[in-house]
């Protein structure tokens, strides 16, 4: 979240002093003082792949919300029915709908960060919705 918000605000106004911006965003999410150091400048990510960090956050939001819905509908073993649901509600949409519209049709609510936030807080009911990455 720090990298994503910092990146968006930095590209929104590249003429600003980025050290205080990074310190403010760090303090907001991490509750630490970065002492207005220029450590953000050592990350080549911002120059190499601009405006990409937020895609990771959106992908995690999408995954946790979709997994929650599938778990509610099919239990932990989704089986063929779960695969068909994923196909019909999420995968065939392509660019015909916005991400929010896809989530509304697939989960009954617009894209929400609450499932990701709950997983980051390690709430067992939502954290269990994310499959093993094996």
C-alpha cells in the first residue's frame, strides 16, 4: 500500500519534494518515521515499470474477494461447479466490463478491499480463502 500510494501521488505531481511525500505515506501505513530520507529513490521499480504497483494490490483484492465468494458457495473444495462459476462470472468477461462490474456480477458487491484487509489482519475466516501457492 505504501509503494502504491506513493507511486500514484508521485506521478500526480512529479515536481514535489518526494522525500516528505514518502515519509507521510510511510507514516500513514507503517506507523514509522522515515526521517524524510530519499530511500524511495533507490528502488528502480519506479523508473522501470511505472504505474504498476497498484495492479498487485488490485489483483490481491480481486483474489481474496473471489475466493471468499467461492468458499461461501461451494465450500473449500470448489470442484467442477466452482470452475464453471469462475469461468462464467469472471474469466469470460474480458474487457467488456469494468473490474467493479465483474465483481458485482460475480460476488454480488463491487470490488472491495475488506477481504484483503481481513486476510492481512489474519482473520481465519477470510485468510483461509486464499489457496496455497504450491
